[in-house]
C-alpha cells in the first residue's frame, strides 16, 4: 500500500521529531540546569549551593540555585512545577512545601507526584535552655517541673504552627506538659529573650547553636539520627529517652530531597540521579555540609517512598498535638 504525499510528509515529520527528541535526551544536559530553592539566603541555601556546584561539575554544566521564597515554600514548588518537564529544572524539595503544606491543606500535591533524585541533607532542631538555669539541669527535670506547674513554662518555636512548633508540641503532649508558645517573627529575637529569661526554653536551630555554643544548654536534640546528635556535640537526643514520642526517621526535623517533574523523561532523570549520587558521595561536599551542622543523607531514589511516606502520617499526629496544646491552655485560663 502506497502512502499519499500528505501521509508521507506526516510520517517523515513524526520520525524527524522523534529522532530530534532522542538526540536531545542523549546529549542532555546541553545548558544550565537550575535548582529552585524555596527559601531566602541562609545556611540552607548555602548547603544547596554546595551540592548544586558539585552536581553541576558531574553533569558538565553550571547549576545555579534560584532563591524563590514565599507562601511557606509553596511558591518555589509551584514555580518549579510550571517549568517544562525536561530536566533543566530541579526542585529543592524541603519538607515544608513537599509534605507539611499538603498535610495542612495548603497545597494540592503530595510527595508522590514527583520523581525523586536523591536525598540531600537534614538539619535537626533542638530544645535549648540557659546555661545558668537553676530550676532544672536536663530535659527530664524540666518536664517534671512543667507537669507540676501547668501553663507556666514559656517557649518559642519562632512562628506559630510551623514544623518546630509541631514537633515540640508533640514532645510536650507525650509528657503531659502544658506550656505557652510565644511567637516571634525572627529566631534571633527569641534567642535574645531566652538568654534574658523571658523564655524558659526555645527551639534552637543548628545555625544558632554553632554561632554561640556557650550560650545554650542543649537539653534535647529532636532527631534519632546519629549525625544530628553529632551536630549538637553529643547532646541527648530523642533516641536516648525512655518514652516513645512517636517521632522517627525524618519526621521531627528539617530536610530536603531533590525532585523533578513526574513527566521528566526517564533517561534524563537517570542522568540527574547519577550526578547527584556522585556529588553526595564526594568527601569535600560532605565535609562542607557537616561544617555548618547539617547532615548529608544517603538514601537514593529507590528509598523515597519508604523514607518520605511515613513523614506524612507523623506530621498529621503533630498537628493534633497543636490542637491539644491550644485546648489545654484554654482550660487553664
């Protein structure tokens, strides 16, 4: 059967497009690959720049980090999702926009709507107090004090209803301790009030700790990962407690897993995965990450569902702890 001229032209055009697409994938990447970062400048962005630089070197192209803050991280996520699914846009998938905001009903995606490349880093939170505190010397003693004085303890997690607030509320609920969360727009102001005695304890991020170690009594590292404990110079962690807080894996801390659009071609995704895996194994990269107190993560794309999946359920339980805290405080008024 002979093809008419229009059909011959269509067939030739289709074959040309297919060949062109195949060649483009084979040559990927031919230009800059951008990493969309959901926060402003800071330690998190610096760490992402370290990894992106190394990953770009593995790919043979530049890989700039594009800061796109806003809407609790979801602005960056939406920006990345709006780009073509061609592998030239990678999203720095932090827990807040990737998992937490969907749990809170503020985003219409789930973590499973993306293709994972590789886990990147975690940054553990800690509960810290003053070094000159006389009412208690460790976390368990503070919890005993809190049970005996319901509603008296004042603490901050920075802003209210964020991930540190959820984690700390879950810990307090597990011990039956009702405390007042005092919101601050800047972590630095909360730290100042902790030092002056306005607050009894506070969420301490690893950056605050590294900048002024002598100022804090780190009572509890909110992670069971050995690397997180090391970031706070061996301070007690939730793994050392006799009580099960229902917090495990990546759930009680900040972390990021780099991802791409789900429609990104498999061959392109494979090249990105191989480059990121190589970057994360480099000793110079790992040393630089650890220097700022973050922990390099070693899970590859095959472990994405088993590692990230449980985080969603645990975050839901932490959200319930926020409601518990609010209700218990109302009873005391």
